C-alpha cells in the first residue's frame, strides 16, 4: 500500500481592551490634573480675563482624548483584520482541498474468479481497491497515475469519478520496480486535472494533505492533514520485480489501505507525492511514505510514451545469497558470504549467451562488490545503460571466473 491555524487569541483582544481602558484612565487622570491645576491657578480674581486661555486648555484636552480614541480604534481594526485573514486562509484551504479532490479517483481491481455455481465460467470480482490522480487530459483521454500494486493482476479496472460516475479504465503500462502505473479513461469522464509540484522544495515541517479512498470507496476522497516528517528517506521494499530501494517523502498524514495511489498535496494544491507505503506495526503511528513528484514524473512520461520503463536487461532471476539455504551453496568457498545467486535464466538472454547458469553466484559487477540482489539492480539501472558491456565476477561450481556480456533492453522481452 502503500496545521497551523492563525487566529487572534481572545487574550490579545482582552489585552487590547484593557490597554485602551488603562490609557483612557491615565489620560483622564492627566486631564483631571491639568484641569485641577488650571482651576487652582485660574481661581483668582479677574477670572474672566483668563476665560479664553481656559477654553484653549479644554480644547487641547478634548483633542488629545480624541486622538487616543482614534489610535486605539485603529489597533482593534488591525487585529480584526488579522482574524479575518485567518478565516479567509481556512476557507482557501477548504477550497483547495475541494478543487483537488475533483481530480482524485477510486480504482477497483477486478480479477477473474471461477463461479462457484458454474465451475465452467468465470466472473470478474473485486480483488482490491485504491486511489489515483488525474494529471493530464487531451481531446480523447484523461490520464491517471496510481501505484502498480493497486492495478497488478487486474483483468479489468473500474474507475470511480468525483461526480459519482464510473468508467472503464485501460492500463497503459506499469513499472513494478518503482510501484507506478498509468491508466487512461475517456476524456468525457474527467472534468478536472491536478498539477504536479516541485518535491525538491519540500522541507520537514511543511504542511501536506493526503487525499484518497481509505478502506474502499465508502470513504472516497477522505482528507487527512499532516506535515512532511522527512525528505529523501531511503527504504527497501520487496516488489513483484524484486527488492528495490525507494526514495520517499515521509509524512505523518494518516495513510490507510486504499490510500495507495492517492495524492499528497501541498498548500498550493499541487501533487508533490503519490501515497504508496506505510509502516503498520503495533505501537507505530504516523509513518507514511509517498513517491516524490520529481521522481515519478519521468517514469510516468516514459510509461505514456513507451508503455513501460526501458531498462538494461541481462535476463536472470536473482536471490540474495543470505536468503539461499546452505544446502545449495555446498561448493561455494566459506569466505564468500555476500552476492547474488542466479535462480532462473531467460534462454534467449545475453546472460544465457554468455554462459551463465542457474546457481551461479555473482559477487561483483565492473569491480563493484555486491551485498545482495538490490545492489545489482541498482547498479544496472543507475550506473550503466543499454548497449554497455559489463564484467561480472562469478562463482561457478565453487570456482571463480569472469563473464563479459552486453546489456540488452527489457523492451524486447515481451
């Protein structure tokens, strides 16, 4: 499968009122003092001679009081404006989520199952469900990105749209190693798309929202909020194509079964990750992982263009040496504890042509030592390219030898 609200605390408003009262009280005392002094000074014979001066003092006091009231009113207005901004921000988040949700779909994986009442016939039954994101649309089709494990093994796909409509989904291609797949539907069914954001700008603490269909379509387009807990996490996952090291975004936004393939979005309403994994153990909470948008975009584009991801291919099945029972390693020197065993070979592959055999143990490629099968895959898919020649250090029947071969393309294997 894989919030900070801004509001004006009441205490601040009370404090502002208290400060206003204090200021009014202070200036009332000051005014009383001035008036009292004026009365003291001016309560002398010939009071009429000073009537103009007394009036001027009163006018100055009135002006000063008015100025105080005006300044306090401005402060209260500014605080009220801040509160209004907070309300608008909350509203904009809700608007952003509502808009983004229109591009989130439910995906039902339908597989053939023998009809128990008619053993000679088979029916399409729901094998599982997940989520997907409509990210592209043209005149004919709308394109949905999801996880490979959501659609894997499906005989057909049923897509559930925001407006309640259902459409048949056609698988364009999938890549088990990166757990990504692209499905298309008729464009008429898709009213909205959502853009990808730049996942490289993420920092721990950034707010994010996960949108998907946890526990099935009954809870479709559920929204959970959290933060980016970490970026550039590296975790090893066992996929149907073998072990692979994923680069992921870690988040504490709740991700549950059915959220797979859904969107992890930022405050701008952009997809910055596809929710894919979570750690589900007793006592563990808030450990969800998403494939970063910058990593998935090239994969998705290649799937649309070619129907698959093209990678170097040698044509062997692999098992890490530590996973192999010792009974199959009797001829291997005790000093050899790391490497990969060949478990099967494509008879038309370059590996077969180079003379590699089942149970041969590969310990290095181009001089780079191998700990296990994921190391060999990582080297082939990141360090070399199709058409390159490589040297493998191999133990055959317990004896070391060097094998050279040219890397072919997996595009020619189907």
